[in-house]
């Protein structure tokens, strides 16, 4: 005789398949791994917004990244040395994702945030899986250099050199003359 879990899982599986088939065929699933720095006061209580972009200028805007959180409602996101995981659906854009704009609204009792990196994986109907990693490696704060609440990393012109592996985008570090 089949277990009760088997009978309970059939309606859940059916509901999931119906929701997937009813969703727009132009929607992709985006999964993000966000690493907060391990330095003192690296964590934040601010709202974090992301824009992901491709080389054709198409983009996906995530208004409040916490809304995509997978760690549970009571989880404290963006805390010192945490690796937080997020996922959500949005319009499909080209692969690989080569542009990132990450912005803090500077709110809350601990507004400064040190972001180490953001790894993005995307896939959708009839699309392969694409992976990009953005090494932000900076403060998003008004009281620490570079004194900005946003960081923009653009590797779209460099994407050809990475071939089939994940696209890695690093923050441009200027020379002393700049």
C-alpha cells in the first residue's frame, strides 16, 4: 500500500505543474547567492535593490531583494559573513547576465553594507542555464569609501573572453592617477 505522503504529494505536484504551465513562457527563474563581508559592521538592515542586465540592454529589476529570500521569514538577511540565497521569477533576458546594479536605500539602524559578491544563475523555458558572478567587494554606505549607496559592475564587453564557463565580473580598480 502507498504511503500517506505519496497521496498528499500528488495534489501538491499537480498544483505546481499547473502553475508552471500557466506562467508566461517568457519568464525565467533567477537564483542569487549574496555574500556579505566578514569585516566589522559589514551587515545592514537596509533594503537592497538589484538590476540585472544583458549585453542588449534588457534588464530585470528586483525592487526588494528580501522579498525573494529563501532563508525564512525570520531570517536576518545581509548580516556579517552571511551567504544569503534568493530566488524569483522575472522576464527572460539574454545570457549571460553581464551587468549588475546593486543599491542600498541607506535605511535602518545599520545602513552601511559591505558586499563581497553576488552570484546569479538564470534559466527558463527552452533556455540553457547561465551563471555569472559579480565581485562587488565594496561598501554601499555614505560613511565609508567610495561613499556611494550603489555599485555598478559591467562586464558586457568582456563576456566573449569567458567562453562556456561562468562569467566573472570584477569591480574596476583605478590607478593612483585616476
